[in-house]
C-alpha cells in the first residue's frame, strides 16, 4: 500500500487551493527572466549566482563539494570560470562574442589565445546546418578542449584568412555547488523535487524548472503538510550523483519524487514513469495529466533523460519520475538559442505549476475512507447534501462523486482508486469525501 493512504486524521485539505494563486504565471516568468542571462555550467560562479537569486525566495542550504572528491564512480571536476571569449577577423572586428550570447562558448572550454587560419578554426566551430539561424548549445565536460558555437549563416559568411581566438577561462581546483531546501511536514517521509542548474541561457530547458521549484518551495514553506518536501537544485548528472553520495543513508525516506524540466512551453504534458513503473507517483501523475490535458504523453521508464537516471539507478531505484511539457529532444528549439524567453509563456508555466499542485494535493489527501452507513444508500437530500450542490454548475459531477465515494468506501479503495474508477478528478472526489465526513457518513 503506498504510504499516505492509510493514515487517519485530518487530511491536508486545501493544499491545492492554498497553492493556487492568481498571477503565478507572471511571477514564474519574471523569475525565469531573471535567471536566463546567467552563464551556468556544472560548476562555477554562474551556478552560485543562480543559487543566490533562488535564495531570495527560499532559504536554500548551499553545499560546496571540493574538486577531486570521489562520488561513486565519478570525480568532482575542476571548477570552470568563464570571463569572456571572442573571435576576431583580420580587420580586428569581433565576429563572435560571448558577451552577445553565452551559448557562443562550448561549456568547459579551456583557456586559449591563438591566431588560426579559417580551416583550422573550423575544427573548433559548431553550427546547425539544418537550423542555420540558431546557435547550438554544446558542452565539453571531462575533456580538455575549447570551441565556439554560432549560427550556420555566421559561419558561411566568414571569409578565408587568419582569426584571433580568445577564451578567457580557467579550470582550477574549486567546488561543485548545489542548493537544497527541506520543508518539514508532520512526517519524515519526503517528496523530492529536483531540477538541474547547469544550462546557460536556455529558458525552457533550465530556467522554467528552477523558477517553478523555487516559487513552489516558497509557497509550500508557509503551509502545514503531512509529507516533508525536499527541493534540490543541482548540476545535471554530477550534482545528483554528489547529492546521492552524501545522502545515501537517508534516501529511504523518499516516498515520491519528480525531476522537472521544460515546464514553460505549450507542449505535452509528458510524464515518464519511475523505474518501478507502479509507484504512487506514477499513478498520481498519470491521473493528474489525464485530467489536465487532451492528449498527455505517459511514458514507461527509460535510462535516458535527466537526473531520474541517477535516482532510478538500480542501487537506489527510487520512486522518481520525470515531468515535462514538451519532451526533451523532440522540439526544434531544444538545446538551441531558440529556447529563449519568447519560447516560454506565463500561462504554460502556470499550468505546469497547477499540475504539480494537483499532484501534491493527491499525496497529501489520499486515504482509505470508510462508509459509516453502508446498508443501502443514505438519504442525501435529508442532510442537505443535494441542496448543498443545487445550482452549482458542477452539481451533477459532485453528486456522482458522493455516490461513487459512498459505494466504494469499503476500506479497500483509496480516494485515488475511487477517482480513477469514477473517471473524476481527484479533487472532486476528495472534496465530496470531506463533505460526507462532515455529515458523519464517512470515516
Ligand atoms: Zn538540456
């Protein structure tokens, strides 16, 4: 039995309503805009600056793991600092400048100062011939290299000749930084939310997830909850591995988990199940998405994607799924300069936030209800329960919810089971159960 279904007492009714907020889309978009220009990588000042911005919303603990630290099969790399980079033509004009767009430099480029003929320079240039107006996003972690990214049109316009290249960077012993925040609930059991913090100016595939989790954490921190909620903002792969290495003894507390990214575009929604495939979070997200969208994509687990790869490695096998709008790698803007602030919209961010709030509502309120008057149907009209809903546009739905709850509340069906069988949103069923409880009909 998934945890949370068998507990007694007051369910945390109202979490969904408490998290709902007019204008949340604009607030999320505003924070994403603030984060967008920062040049992040898996280590370095951009990650710290980003954590500093998030910390204005939520009291993050910031951890620094020294370069060279062994974390399972990996080693924390040297810290990368980038101060500037450009390519200058023989006339002295800058033809590519990191100051214009931080995607122009391959992440983790080693320092270089050289003059090269075009043919030699080209070996270090990355473009997208199929999308000639976009700059690709490229990284070169764990390999000593340098490179530039530019639009294919820029490349085609370069005449033969000598070019001066400068990458003003350093790769030195330092730290890997990550931030985490724990909202303590009544229980030590945790709901983990995790977002990567290592992409430079990519709005959907980074800023959207960071903004959403930060503002969600800020709002949850004011509420009383059953579960404890852990928010992790860590560099992709190496950050999650470092966190797991440091917290191996406590990961058993994680009852539900979501990795999030790409939450600001209008596609999907998409949910990739945990490796377990039948975890509570898998049922919860399937339910939420089915009621939130016409054609949600519910995918089985696969060992490719974001940090669910680490959380769901066989030695951990945590109940952690991946929530996105458009699925990574399937949209033309993905990992290009077109994943910018025009690509994400406040209304899409608000909708993603609403789906996550619905998921929290389910794990907080799900329980096994018991019909206290199970012999024939109780007379709802006499108790004013039909009147309570008369005239409301959702009246018929709610009266159906009363009937479903009363019929299935036999101690064998949870509220989520009932919602699934009735084909109704969980919130409608949980609210009906709450009202029946107020009338002494449900325990
Ligand atoms: Zn990415």
